[in-house]
C-alpha cells in the first residue's frame, strides 16, 4: 500500500468531517506515514516484529510509550521545529519534549477543539490563573490560552500571575451578560477560593489539573466540591491535555471527558499493552491524536482510566510502573 505524503494527510485533516469512519481512515494513513518516516517509531515497530503492511485496523496499531518523549525529540520526517513544548514535571525528573513543526496548526487545532465543546474564544471574557506554567518557558497550555486571550473581544481578558486581588476585582466588575471563562491550574484555583470566596454564578470555571508538589493531592471530585462551595457554582469544568498532545478533551462537570474530534481514547490491560479492554473497564489509557502527525499520533500514557461506548473517558490516576509486565522494549531507548 503506498505511503501517504504529509501534504495528503494535512489535506485529509482539513476536510475531516468528524465521522468515526473518517477518523479511522486518517489514523491508518498517518500510521503508515509515521511507520516509514519516523525513525524511532519505525524502530519500535521492528522491535515488536510488527509489519506495518499487516496493520489493517486501528486496534492493531502499537502505541509508543509516552516516556520516549523524555529521551528523544520525536519527529516524523526531518524539519526544524518552530517551538518545543516541555512538561513541568517535578524536581529531579526529566521533562517531556514535544517538537512542534507548525505552531499555527497547533493553535488552530486548539481553537477547533474549544469551539466543538463551547463556542469561539472571541465570545468569551477569558481570565487565566496559570502561575506555575507562566513561570517557565515551553508550556503548551500557556501558548493555547494566550492565543484564546488574543482572540477575545474583551479587553479585561488576560493572565493573572499571582495578583489574586486583581482577579477578584475583575470578576466582581465583569460585564453583565458576557460569558466568562476562569481557566486555572488546580492549586491556584484552590488558593483563590480560600482567599476570595464569592458568588461566581454564571462563570465557567475550568481546572486544568496540576497539584503535584504544590498542595496535598486530592481527587478531582474533592477539588470540584471545594471550588463549587467557594464560588457557588453548580459544576466545575475540566480540560484534559498533555505536553505530548496537540488535541484536548473537556468535561463540563464531573469526571467524564469528551475528546475533541481529532482525539480518540482507548484502554489496554494493565499487564498486556496489546490487549484492549472492554468499554467501561479500567485499563491503561492510550491516545490517538490525529493532529500529532508530525511527531507520533499513537501514544501509550502512564494514566489509568475508563472509556465508554460513546467515546467519553475518565482518568482515575497514574499507572504504577511496577505493575507493567512484558514491556522489556521500554528499556531499549
């Protein structure tokens, strides 16, 4: 079967309808492209003794462990990155690196994803509370949020690094009848809730995760309950994203995320990365991100979760690497 060119794949994505059958067709085209032109992924397939020409369904595609983004700058074909996104990690950890060939493509993809679940960022007053991300370089979350803020028609939109008092005043004097998005990292939203509890009825509060090393770890339901009580809102929204992804998922309250059209989530057995689990059963989260066609679109995460028949998913926690079996290829990097 002939290999698809990058131009053909990008054209297919631009005309992508969002239909499941179209998703699978594009995913297989990207797989064949990456199997041939991504040296690391090609080597990974060879070590698994997987012949790319034998792969006929997305369920047969091997997923590259996300840890390889820490040891390699992954690229399909050869090109000069316009940007390199890096993960925050914790002290002593090696951060992930995600090379970005076309920064505008990433930003446009985040725009499409947000509009699928909400509406155009230009319609929103966007207030961002992302201190730990703003204090370092290479954050994909900051790049995405900054783009949305630039698109917003409201001059009040912007970042609030540590000035919680200014954020409080902006929220209290927000224009009437205007949709407001308060997007924040979890620990910063909790700090704000403790210092400035107020009635934010009508405001969409969206947490992006991020508690490790800042505060005591709590579950997402516990976090949401605290924020709901402090801000008197019926639900807390969530964004699911990773340094290694170009697509996101969103939850409008609760723990169930809906993936953007270019993202699909599957789960595999904890002890067998090649055996997919049934809908609703706990397993290791694997991601197909069509937008990642310049790096690697098939990623095995280190998260545990469940995927349901309708494609929604929930993240239950991190995988205990000690539980993995039969994954000796992970050490050959």
